[in-house]
C-alpha cells in the first residue's frame, strides 16, 4: 500500500470517526447512572429508558409520531408512485420542469416550507392536527419517494407488462398483477424512507403541532428548553435505533429487488 493510499484511508477513517463518534457518545450517555449529562458516565443504568417509556407524555409523543409517519408514508408513496409512473412512462412536454418541481422541497430550506405550511393551515384552522402534520411531512417525503420509484420503474423490464397485455389483460390488471409485484421491493423501500423522513422531522411539526398533539421530536425540543438530563439521550438513542432499523429494512428490500 503506497503513501497516497494510506493517506486516503486515514482521511476516510477520520471522517467516519467524526460522523459516528457523536452517535456512540449519545448511546453511551443514555445508559448513564448520573443525574445529568456526563461523559464518560460514572456507571451504567437503565433508569432513563424506564423514565422515557414510563412517562405518559413520552409514550403519547411516540404514538403521535407513529400516526403522522404512517399517514405520511401512505400519502407520499401513493402520490410518488403515480407521479413517477407518469414521468417514466408518459410522453409529454415539460417533464423536466415537473420533475424539478417535485424535487424542489429538497432544495428549498425546510424552515421556509414550514412557515408557508403554517400560514396555509392557519387559514384552514387545521394546525395542531395529525392530518396537517402528515400533509406537511408529505411535502418533504415526496421527493425521496419520487427518486426511488423513478429509478425502480426505469429498471423494470416492460416486456413482462407487454406480455400480459398481449394475453388480453387490461393496463390496470397488468399494472396490478404484474408490474406492482415485481417492483414491490422498491415501493416498500420508498415507503420506509417516507416513514423515516416524517418520524425524524422537527421543523414542520414545530410550526404545526398543538399543545396536546406533539410529535416525539417536538417533545424533545420542548424538554431541552426546560431541563437537560439523560432522558434526552435515551430518546435520541431510540430515534437512532428506529433509523437503523428502517435503513436495514430498506437494504434488505433492495437486495431482494436486485435478486428478482
């Protein structure tokens, strides 16, 4: 191994350490026996996880986040699939502009999107509702779903669908019984990313959440303003675990799709 290769490997290791170290520290602190955030911890304990899962307000926040993320997953997956199908299969002018518009929430700062959604839902008197937060999260999750679904549809062999059409199946039947089963790993992967995008989002629910309806991220934000104890580290570790689980599930589905 030459000096250049050693330098590149060392730099990559430093970057990896820089990215992973904060996560490892948070997880370790979540098991601390101290009454405040301290690293390294003086001892190990599960008391902060017991407090996290034992307090009703934290459990309610998890339930709200799960409901919002589930609705977001459904909305973004359905809309993203239909939009991707039109963009990949359709032949019309302005496809590039439409694709850019669908991806624009990835470019526009989230704070601007959140403020716009806030004024929109205030007029409808819908702030503080799970549906409003789910629709707001759909705006952020839709570009991710479109990217994944468009790539999945572009890699799909249309000859399977054409064979079904030649045997007398309607386009809807061919889509439902041939295309969808074959691209299902990509659909589920997109759905999981939509769920994760919603579950971890802070800014939009910070503007749209109400006093009684708060997501887990908003509950963490409010707790940080009042008190800082290892419960926050336990919540953060929970969010990290959810992220790892979703990414792992997506990787498994992607591997299954490649085998198919």
